[in-house]
């Protein structure tokens, strides 16, 4: 039996190794190191992380019949991951150029490619029916999924919910100047979240979707992750729960992870009822933050699969996310769960934050 089906957005990441901060002045030459080629997007980032942690994941996404699509397939097969990739003739494979200078958050240049036309017919429902978790990621980068107030997304999540697995949903930050940036995200979430057990966006993404004026004000300050208050974080989680989500986990970058579960929906155990906590990150030497949010999601899904209690699950999610940051790509820094657990037990330091310093 497959533990998790990871579905949705898939791409090829091209990650140039940068030795210093990037000078974006027109005409400047920026020296870089080798380019890392890796799979990207929620599907491989979460799926391959889960496989490394010790669960089994099947990857479902759409690629084109091109060189990037071949590279995506080769990378996944080299990782010995089960997959059901849909090849779409006449469409290009999605790619991202990931600009990740040391000590900074990353910048993406992204082409959605075949993700733009992905729909429920591209999923293999017989496998979803026997999985324990169905995880869907990055609707804002999938045009068809989001149109008509997210009708296709809601239908996919509802159908998966009826089949029985725990349904998990992650987001990505819409480009404010794109079509996705102008959608009615509150309506999309209102249609989708009643079918979702675990909702795990970033606080920045959810603020954009539920309170755009506040997002714009905080964006003007520089870092939304550092400017957003705990009251605002709690309000966002409350609103997501009111819209139908069961357990809400808000990723906060280097500030950590906030989890709230007022009355989680089965199959999430009742032991989660009333749990609420913001916990800081583990301390690591950051090579890249690309994919750290997906690794955090994988850690939390792994914890739910193994029926960890809320405190241990929160720690597992943060540990997986931190380990991911120690490598230039999304997944090669992650280790099997016994290795990570031993590192935690040995006293893995917690990162100091303004709240804990």
C-alpha cells in the first residue's frame, strides 16, 4: 500500500550556486558556481522527502514531451520513487530558475508549463483510494485548478475525501501581477477547505489570500515573515478553520511553524483537539531555503502517518524543514527519520528568534 499520493505541481529546478548576494544592476556580471538540476514543486519535494524519511509516496503530476520532462522523469526514477507522470503532448514541462544567495530567501523565475492544464483526469484514482494521505500542492501555479473560484480544485479534494485518505493541501505565493494574483482567494478557499484535513500554507501566502491590504502594508516593510504579529497569525488560522480546514499549520520561514487544531476532523486523532503552538526552527547552516516548506510539510505528514502526538509532530516537521536547508536542493539534505530523531535527542540547538532571544 502507498502511504501518500503527492499530486499537483511538478517542475525542474535549475539552481545556480551563488557565493554572495546578487547585484541586480543592469549590465552586471554575476559569477556563479555549478548549476544543480533537481526536481521541484510540491509533488517531488514532498514525495521524495517522505520516501527518505521512511514513508512510501507515489508522485502524480504532468510533464511535457521535452528534455526538461525527460530530466524530471530521470531524477524521480534515479531516486527509486513510484510515479504516475502524465505526459502532455504539445505542452512544455514546467521549470524554475531558483536564485538563492547565501543568507537570503530565494527568488524564482518560473514557467508553469503543463501544470497549467492539470485536472482530475490526470490523477489515478485507484491509487488514491488505497493511500492513507492525499497531498495536493501549489494551486496558484496551476491555472485550470484555480479558475471558476477553484471549481476543479474543490472537486479533486472532495473526491479524494470521499475515498477515505487524509487530505492535505499546500499553497504557493501568487505573483501579485499575474492572473492568479487577481483571483478571489477567499472564495477559492471557501470551496476547497471543507474537504481538507490538513492545511499547510505559509503565513505569507495565507495573508495574501485572506487580507490583501495587510499583506501590501507588511510587504512595504520588507519582510512579511518578520513583520507579521502573533495576533495576525492566530487570526489567519482562525479564518482558515472557519472556512472549513481541520488542522492548520502555518509556515513562518526562519521564525518556525505555528499549528492550530480547534476540532480536527478524522482521521486526525482527537488528541490534537485544542492544540495551539508556535515553535522556533532548529539551528542549521543554510545552503538554500528552496523546498524547506515542502520538507516541513513532509515531516508533518510523516508524523501523522506514524500517529505522533502534537508536540512530537511539530518537532518532526521543523526538523525535516531544517535538514532540507543544509543542501542546495530541496531534498538531499533530508535523512531517514531515525537519523533525524537521534540528532534531536542529542540536543539539536533551537534557532534564536526575536521572540526567544
